[in-house]
C-alpha cells in the first residue's frame, strides 16, 4: 500500500509538473496556436504522423505509395516515426479514441494540435522514469524528482518537441539504459538492460548511437566511482554487459537493421566546411536556445566538498564534460555522424545536470553553510563574467532578467538552507517555481518569437498556403474521375514538398532526411531534373518535362489560377475550382510497361538526358544486361546553330561576369529548323564566390534557385537541364556576380517518341495494389522480355511470376523491373524491409535466450539464498 501511494503521488506530481512546464504552449493552443515549428514542424512532423497513422490503421506497416514516388516505412521513415515505439503507442491510443467516436478521423491539423498534449504525456513519463532511476540510486524522493524535472523539462526538450517532435523520445530511453546498467552492476540482473538496448535500437538508430556513447562513458566512470560496496569485478560485468547488449541487439534488429540500411542507402554530400576546435555557440547562463544551465547547478558545481560524495561526483563530472563539449563543434559533428555540427546530443548534459542537482540537494543540509561562501563567490563571478563578455545581452529582456533573479534567489536560499534546515522546503519550492517560469519564458522568447512558432496557427494550417479544403476537394474530384493505376498529381503549397502527405494524394514530391539514393541519383545525375529549388533531402516534380510525367504516372498538374507557367507539352485544362485549375496529361502511359528493346546504363553513359528519356519511352533501361544494348538514336546537339550574346555581362572561356543587377546570356535559336515543340538546354553553372548567398536562376519562364556554397543543404550538383517551350531567344539570367558557365548544350524535342508510346496500347495488364503488395495479371502476347512499373527500386522488393521467385531488376535508373515469360504472367511484387526474415528470426531467438538466461539466473539466485538460510 505504501508503494502504491508513493507511485500514485509520483504520477500525480509528474503530470502536474508537465502541465506547468507546458503552460505557455497550452495557453497558445487555446488561442489557436500550435506547438510546431513553421518549417520542419509543419513540413515533416505533422504530415509524417498523419500519413503513417492512416497507413498503420489500414494494416500497412511497411510501404507508402504517397511518400514521394513511393518509399519504405522501415528504411526511409525509420529516422522519424516509421518504427517509433512512442508513436506506435500514440497511434493505438488515438485509434481507440477514434473507434469510440471521441475524436474525428485524424488529419494533419489534428496531429499538429495534439503535439502539446502528447508532449505533456511524454514528459510525465520521463519524469516518472527518471525519478525512479534516481530513487534506485539511493536518492530521496524530493531531490530525485527535482533532478528529473531539470532533465525532462530542460530547454532542449521543448526545442526538440517544437521543431523535431520525435527527437524528444530520446529523453525516454536514456534513463532506461542507465537503469539497466545499474541493475547489472548492483544486482547482476540483465533483463532491464536487454530491454532498454532493444527498445533504443529498434526505436531510432540515430539517438541509439548517441545514448550508447553516453552509456559507454557512464560505465567507465562507474568502474572508477563505485557507488555500492558489493559491486562485482569488471570481468563479470563485462560478460553480462556484452551478452545483454548482444541479446538486446538481436531483439531490436528488426527495426535497427532496415533503418541503418536506409541510412547508408541515402545520399547527402559530405560536409566539407572547416570545423573549429572551439566556438562560443551561445550564452549558457543567460539566453542560450540550446543549453541553459539551471542556477542551482551553477552553484553546486562550485561546492567542492560535495565531490566527496560519489554519486554527486559521478554526475557532476559528466555534466562538466558535456557543458564543455557544448563549445566544441567537433563533438557536435561526432554525435551527428561526423557530419555538420548539430547539438542534438546535449540532452545528455541535462541528464547529468539533473543527477548532479539531485545528489547535491540531498546532501546540502549536511554541509557547513560557511563552505558555500567560496562557492557563492565563484557563482556570482561566473554570472558577471558571462554577462560582461556578451555584448548582445541586456537585462531589460525578460529571460535574462528572470535568470538573474533566479540565481540570486537560489544563492540566498541555498546558503540559508544549509544553515537552517527549515528553509529547505522553501528552496525546493523556489527551484520548482523559478524553473517553470524560466522554461515558459524560454518558450515565448526563443521558440514563439525568435523561432517564428507564432506563425504556426490553426488558421494558417486551414489556409490556402497549407491545407485548403478547396484544394483538397478539387484533387479528390480529379482522382475520383481517374480509373488508372496510381495517377499522380503535381502540386505544392507554399513550397512544401510534403503537400501530398498533408493533403493525402499521390504526388511527385517529398522532403525527408533519408531518401532512396537511387531516386536522388535519378534526379541529380541520370536525368538532371531541376526541382525549381536546390536543396538536399528532397525531390520534386519532373522539371515540367512531359516525357517524365508520362513515364512515371504524372497525370495531373494543379496551378493557382492565372499563375500557370511552363506547362508541359500535352497537358490541357481539365477541371477547375474558384481559385485553382488542374491540367491533365493527354499522353499517359500504362502503369505496367513491357518491352523487348533493352538499353543499358553503360551504353547510355555519354548520351544526353533527352536520349535517355527516349530510351525509356522506346524500351527499358537496365543497369546491366546479358545481351547487347538496343541501338540508340541520338538527338543532335543544336548549340552550334545558335549565337550566344552576353546581356549586362561579359562571357569568355566559360566565365560569365554579370555587371548589371541581373544579367547573363541570350541564346538565339532563330537559325534552327525542324518541328520542335520544346528545347532542352543543358549547362554547368557555379557561382565563383564561395561566400555568395542563395541566388535565383531564370531560363525564360522557368525559375529555380541555387544554394550558397556555404550552405549545408547544397546538393553540389552543378550540371543542369532545363526544358522550356521553343522560342527564338533563350534568356539565362542570374544576379550580379562571377560565374562559371560552360558545357552548354541544346536539344530539340518534337515528342514523336512520346506520341508513339502513348498511342501504343501494348498490354491489357490488370493491377491490384494492396499495402506492400502489387499483383499484376498480364498476357505477354508480344513475347517481350522485360516489364517495369513506376515504383522506386530498393532492397526488400521480391517478385514472383506464376508462383516462381524471380530476380527483381533496377529499371529506368531507379524503378522496379523484372524479366517476364511469354504468354500469361501472374506477377506478385511484395515488399518487406531488408533482411526482415533474418532479423525476425534473430529477434525471436534472442528473446528466447534472454528469457532463459533471466529465469536461469533467478533460479540460481533462489537456490543460493535457500542454501544460505539452511
């Protein structure tokens, strides 16, 4: 009963504390505000949860056809919510509420609005877990709860939830891992560690790496700082740690292995910028948006007699280390996989700070108050020094003012509490109250105002810039009228590549940190598709190129009325609403295409992108083929039939120097004959100024942008191809500056190949798509050798033809293909995560061995106790 009352109180206090810590965003929710960043929060977090909720509740765990051109949940979305345990639990809870008619069918607005409430629940669990951990480490209830609060509701937690909501799940698993380690060291019980390792590895490979680095450091410090007298020898611990980690890996491999496979089959250019040894990232005492130190910690770290207490020394050394690493960009790069420095690891420091404060509070009243005087002097000196060294700081701002008042109050009450024990509750109350005030002010200053979260509102989500009912209804009406297989609509709102996820339709764009490398290379190099915005971690549209729209299911394009530009060949007005118009592709190709004309990537390696488009229209391109490639009819380069004229610029030997506000070159094409409908202009373009900012590039009506060479989001792909309607002058324009512009090529397109392909009703394939399965029934009357579908190629796809397993092929650079047989073919394509069968078997074996080991140790311990009693 006593334990029940304790846990009931702990749960109640945790929920109340979590609500108080979210006070600002709960108030904003009532005013129509959202706890979601205007960029990734609304572009990724809410759309991913909305899409995956629908997918999971439909019984489809593995694959999405509206995630860009299609993608795996277990690989490309593993970094986010694809295998996120807390999201699984949230989905189950929300689905239960939906079945009970307590919530309507959740859409992206629901998930954006629910973020603050889900965060309150998560923070409550973090507080409970961390308090229990500190209690297990022999810290008293009140200090343990204060330490848990300083960890769980630190400024980084709210920053994570607001901008990258799933980041905050790392706060859950870290205390579990530490608890598992402590159970092994103190009681030689590995069960908790096995579970914690399995959960961490399955849930998120990125934060598993960060947590395991911390746990390695923690174990080493625990060997140096023994907290209990009967800890076993290191050899015994190493054996138990090793076996527990192996078994945990085996159980968690079901999620971890596909996720890591997806990571290594993503593409992102290497980070090549200089990383300094030290960098004054932010003022950690006054207004850091990353790592804001609590005043009580600043005091305790200078109370040197506390270092005699082992548990304090353990946490304080880690806290000091991670505080120092805040100023070391190399550490931020290391924890980000040796990429661009990111400070996502610093919740480790807050965990250590929480433990430090908990241990310090427990032993504060055992100290002579006079030993706090030197500590108080050092604390005051630190605050003065950090204020003087920061010219941008002003105590007229609310957050620094609150922090100064908090520091003064903590200092006075701590010294008094060390002298008079009766003051201790006042110190605890002041720490709690000041912390709630600080974090809520942080939410206002650093997130809502400086972080532009005030732009994220219910009104914005329901506007035409995000999730318009008018847009949704028009797209739904268009797709309902189309009985073809997986017709796609090209449409984005406000530049958001994940609009198809937001509005739940098969689109042609996506924005995600992990994408299919084959598709990225398809866009970057194989077809040089300009996405009208240079940036990594995304692809979008088909560059207004009709051939690609037809090949890969791009049946429709939606425009805002009177803003139609560069409409692809063969697209005509189809449907409209008050403010939008949809154009339909009149040269659609079937979802299933077969051919006996086989080209190879090697044979096309020197061909133009237009030649490659024609090869895909005329046949199928394979990565490798045992037979000779079909003959290629190359399109002539027309650049020699043009004249190039600099405009407000000079252009010599591939160097373009623009002297006007904008300038560039005009390519005069009036000497070119032929019945071309469009021109494809290819070129290499690089801004010679390494420090120049993002700049626009216009080629007639085609508008795109290129990143600064300093941007970590630059693709570093400088070869471009732009398709424009045929005109007598092709005007390439860039802002004032110096550029390398070379390898200019020009090709004409008359769309003869597209018209022939669209007019060839080559098969009567019947297609059924259900979750991770595609079933095709086709009569191969032409005895074609190969078949392809516009679904991206990635490991995990398997194909069965007439019941026999066949080899899946990469076709048309990035899509699924397979060899077929003459006559009737019953084809089944099915997707499971990479190595799914192996990892499921490994997980089951590991779980069985774990259960046997735990039971065996329990029985062994009982026998030992029985022998001792006898």
